[in-house]
C-alpha cells in the first residue's frame, strides 16, 4: 500500500452486524483511510435512517484513526474517483456472496480499471449472519445477542416493539 491508501467500504448496513464490524476493523489495519459509504437504498426499505446507521457504526468502531463516513448513491466507482480511493472493500461469507460480488467487482473494474476490489473473508463466527437475517430474527423476538453491537440489538427490539406492541 502507498502511504496514502484510501479504501471505500460500501453497504446499506441496515443494521451493522458484528460481521461488518470485523471486516471494517481489519480494513482499518490495512488501509490508511477507510470511508464507509452508507447507502440510503430505499429499494431495500431500510428499517433505520442513514444517520442512525452511521451512528451505530461510529459507536461500535469508536474513534478509529482513518475512519470516515459518507452517504452516497450512484455508481460506486464514481464516488471512489471523487475521493481518490483505489480500493473497494467487500466481505465474503459464502459461495453465494462470491458469485454476486464477483460480478460487481468485474463491472467496477471495467468502469474504473484504477479501482480494485479487495475481499475479506468473514470470521467463521459470523459466516451465516446477514442484516436481513438479524432483522427477521429480531422481528420475531429471537435472541440476536453477539450478532450485532448491543446498541443495535436494543434499537431493533424497540423498533419491533413499536411495530408489534
């Protein structure tokens, strides 16, 4: 890496999971700056606002040096170019993730050959965890302890308590 390596870690993060945090912390050890881009992604009908999602990540990651946040919609490679990032960070849990991410990595490479995608394999404790699964389990009152940071678990419980009093 150069002395000014900048990576972008994109996602909806609705909500952030411990798997996401593991990838983020590892990326912060490799790159000088990691810009977490939180996608509004209204197509996914997010449970939390972008501001709430950023606060969850900030709270869980602490004041990590080199950590920045942005909200961005559009082509990811355009955002990368605008901040001089040369790397996109993605996490892989299973083979299905690889096939999906493989397509995006190649399209991004075609659109911006100077931007590479770096994959981090998720920790084996989190290989089955996804934001969608966490929301589904929390929505039915299941135990999500250890899958998300505690403030996220509390916020999920509150959201679902309001939906199903």
